[in-house]
């Protein structure tokens, strides 16, 4: 489990609209983590939070990308973390 795995998962979501819609359809955080795990990406909630913050801070995950992945969500919307 790693932040690297979380980043790879988010990059996959950003490049695949069908997967992003499926991800957004899950309203329970554990379901979103299970989706990632089923796809071969293993990371913890804390690692997901850290990854999203790092990607947003570095500009890799801008507001438009957040909109595409989670309907305009912030880190809280993606995995329930605090911003």
C-alpha cells in the first residue's frame, strides 16, 4: 500500500471517464477504496488523503480535474478527508 498506488489510481480515473463515473457512483468511502483495490491499487485512507493534497498542491490535480473525477469534490468529496 502506498501513496504511489493512490496516485496511479487517481491518474487512471482522470484518464477514463467510465471509471470516474463508476467511482463517483459510490457514496460510501469504503466502497471507493474497495473499487481501487479490485483494480489492483492498494492504499489506505490516509494515503489517499495525502496523495490528493500533494496532487492539488503541485497542480497535478486542479479544480477541473477534481470536477472530472468527483463532481467538483475536494479531498473531502473524494475520500472524506479534511482540506
